[in-house]
């Protein structure tokens, strides 16, 4: 398998869930992969093993996406080991089940900080290097909660809507330098984040979905690999929905 042969990728939030699956599929397709994580060292070690099992180089960094200086140093270290990054996947995000009426200011700020400010801090140093190279591929993971009237948390849906705006506007600017920027609007997946949602919501979702089930992380990772590959030559500024065919 060589869809990403010779590519160098960074995946934010690569120790669990969708990020872990993306790291593994990218490595299977021939990419060397670096990723960051915040807490789960055991899970990060497992992701590294999955990358290396495919004969690729893997690097894990325990640094938060909102640690601006830590992210800059991380990118410098990755590039000293791998060379220029060709691929960036902005996957890291958090959610908290909440009603808007009871959402605290602190809860709002924490979601916005990770899901939006973290997007900025991670993208900026990698994007600058892509500008110099005049090539690159950026993939942002957003949510169907940003585009449909689902009973999800308002703060989470707001940040994921911002990711869509970020994707489309940056694509316009980046296209002048040979850089593609796209997104995937994910449904609910069989991940820790997915299972943090209320049980009634997950049950309703499986009723709404044509597939009748939650998504598998590997299913999104397969699409992600194609979207950042050289096979995908005519797509930018696009957000592809992958949700099992929800009908709400």
C-alpha cells in the first residue's frame, strides 16, 4: 500500500479515537507520522507501535494544542527528524455534554480554547513551512453537529462550525501556494468522545443513520488518507460528510 509513500504527516490528538486510526492508516499507506497527545501515555505508546508495525517512523509528543510555545518547539523537532511536513490533520477536540442554559463561562472557554485556539496554534507553524515549500495538504476534522440541528452541546457545535469557516477561507488563501485545505464532517463514532455523549442521543443516532450504527474510526481514516493523497488532485475548500447517512 503506497497511497502516501514518502509523505511526512502530523496528526493532532493521535493517541486515541479517530486520531489513532488516522495515524495507523497513514503509516500503512507509507507515511512517517508524528502526533501529539495530552494525557494518555499508554495509548500514545500503542499508537507508536501501530505506526512502527508498518515499517514507518513514528514520533509522539506530550504537548497540549493550546501550548503555543510547546507546539512551535515540537514542529521544529519534528522537522529536524523527518524533514518538511507534507500533511497536517487537525483532529484534536473536546466536548462536554451540556445545555446552553447551564453552560458555565469556564466550560465555554475550555471548549473554545482547545477546539479553535488549538487549531490556530497547531496550523500556523506548519502552514508557514508549507508556504515556503509551496505544497502541502491540510485536513480538518469537524462535525455534523456544526451543520445539522442535532441535540449536541452548543459550545461544541459552535467551535466545529468555526472549523468549517477556517477550512473554506484558508483554502482560498492557501491555494495560491499549492496547498489544499479540506475537512471531514464526522458523525458519531465508536470512540471515547462518541461514548461521552448521552446514551439516548447515541441510540437516536443509530435510528437516524441509514447504516444503523456508529462509525468505526478506521472508516474515517481511510477517507482521510485519500483526501490528503496525491490522488486527490481537484478538491480544496470542501467539507465531506461521513456520518453513515443520517436523515435528520
